């Protein structure tokens, strides 16, 4: 899934900011963004750029040079602002005319259109330490396993209607590095039990990085092979690799650890439900991410604002802000919202909420 860093949206609301004469607060999707006062009106069609957007070094974006053209969370006049809003005048002239004609002609489906490439925007990626690089075997095998990306709730606030009245669970989002390993039975080959290891975006050759260190430590290759022999099922284990030397180890772990958040059935092309995840992780002697809450999702109680507040907090035993939370149904189901946004439909209904305290400090 390629993230929609820039998309066509509308201004949902505008509200004043205390002690601020030149700026006001705009609501776009589930995000709040500080904008110049009187520059926009409610209902205006605009370009919204999410945090992590890296804008091109062009004259029209020169004002962002002090920020190295990167859009990130910040506070202005004591108010949180996430993202940036541009007039559609920032689109190439021909595209702008087409967009306006469609919108003014009543085509509301144009709202949400991805304009990341048209704006020449790329995603900011933090530097990778040498111990995390790994020797590349190829791209992440998305033809058999979905990547571990979750879409932020504020980008798809209407997903809450899909959670309504379902039993859901909320887990802590750990701050480490994404890890996937998998087993596939192959025929007509010298290696019938194929075992692979991946970072977030790449499949990795066996080497001395932390990815293979945890594989050897937990005997993952043998465990997944034994699981196949017992159940005739090819699976992938997906989790967060955390510990000393990884992203400053905010959870304060004493040793390299794999915290599982997903087990994927490669044969059936679907994620294990919650109880199968917990049972299988225990059978494989693997630790899962912390589970914060399980219960029925009341859409009146679990608003975007409430879930943003729930994402706050510290990692247990530390004074470090946790990264946030992930929300999933106990029994997996498909999601029209995730699919329409461009997410991998195999991941089903799920979303993440990042802790704003974590974002402000990290960025």
C-alpha cells in the first residue's frame, strides 16, 4: 500500500484559536490543522498533506525550507497542528481545471483522490542504522503476504462505523522495527521448506543483523517448519522487533525481543482471528504485543477524540511515550473503508492511532 500523503479533501469546520488573530483551526477528516485566518471557508475543496510528507524543493514551497520541506506534528499558539492545507491552485493548471469542473458539476467522489504524485510529494523515511540495513534478497513478497502497514484513524475516521457493535481488541503499538518471517512448502525443489525473513519493505538474506539474530535466538525456522508438519498450514509471523539498539529502545527492554501482533494464514490468505493468534503464539512460545482492552465497540463512546486520548500513555516501567494503539475486531472481517483508501484488503478491518505526545517529541 502506498500511503495517500496528499489528497483532495474539504474543510469540514473552522474554529478560532485563543489569542491568535492571524490563524485559525481547520478540521479535515479526523485531523486538525492550523491555517491562515480567512484563507479558507467551510466546504472548500483543498489539498491536504499528511504528516511525514516531504515536499519538493520548489519556489512555491520555499517557506518550508527551515523545516527541510518535511511536514510534521507541531504546536502553534498551544494548539496541535498535523499536516498542511493548500489551495487547489497548487495543482498543475490542467489538472486543477479538471478537478474544479468535476467538483462544481456535483461529482463528490473526487473527494479523497490521491494527488501525492501530482504534487511530487514523497514520504519522509528516518535514517536506518547499519545494524538494521540487512543484505537485500528482494522486495517484500506482497504476492503471498500483506505488509504490516496500518492506516491512521484520522485519515479514515469513517472506519468507526465498521467497528460498530463488534467485539474488538486494542493493543499497544510497540516502537521498534517491523519483522516478518514465513514458511512455504515448495515442490520440485531442493528446498521444500522455504523460510523467509523480511523487514517492512524488503526480503533479507541471512546475515548478522537483528532480524536473523532473533530468528536464531527463537529457532523460528524450526518452529514454523514443525507447525507446518503438525497442521499442514503455511503461516507468516509478523511483529515488532524491539530492544537495545533499536530506535533508542523506548520500551526499556533488557534484551532483543519479538512481540507478535499478527499471524497470517498464507494458504487461506487471511489473518488469524484474535483467539487463534493468542493460542498459536503461545504454542510457538512467542510473546505478543500487550493487549490493552477487549470488548464491544460502542460507536457513541469510541469517538476519534476518545481514541486519540486512549493512544496516549507511557511504556510500562518507563517514562517514555508509547507510540500508540492498534484497533482490530476479535474476528477478522473485510473493510470497504480500508480498501477504498488503497489499503491491502487482506489485512481486513483495522486501524492505528499514534500518540500525539510521542509524535511531538519524536519529530
